């Protein structure tokens, strides 16, 4: 996990975004002309073949969100979702059989074959 120090206090980011993920997200933001007031929403929702699926997309900040800045990207996460996402790494994968965001979640007790659904 990455951490930044400000005013003698340490802020630990709940998730990590790899350089590849950051580059892809910035490209998507530019191509889709996402407004500057939108941040990257990372979360979970019920459903998927293993119980939960990941939420990843640009959105406006809500009152129930915690906000973090990771490598120049504003990240939004509902406070209640942190228990499922703490320590997760989001990467961008580009290969012959797979292209897209991958989620490496240490809290997942089981995942599905597609990699976008998990149980905790």
C-alpha cells in the first residue's frame, strides 16, 4: 500500500492503482471527456457469480464517500465498502487472452473465472 505524509500524520490509501491502471484511467478520462469534478469511484455491489462484483467508473462525490488522491487521480469510495477493498490492487492487463482491469483483492475468499466477481 502507498502512503503519503502531510502535517505529521500518515494517510494510508485503501487501494493501490498500478502505473498501467493510472495511465489507462487517464486515457479513458480524456477520450470520454469526463468532467473535472468527477472522481474514480471504486466499490462493490451485490451480484456476480461469486456474490459481489466490483464498481469502477467515474462519478461525482457523494456525502457517504471517503476521498483519496492516488498518483494525481481523485478516488471515491463509500465508507462501507472499505472492509471489502482494503489492500486491493487494480492493474491494467493487456495480453493475448485478456485485456482490461484486473483486481487483486486480498479480502476475497473466492473469485470467479472472469476476475470481476468475488466473495468475502
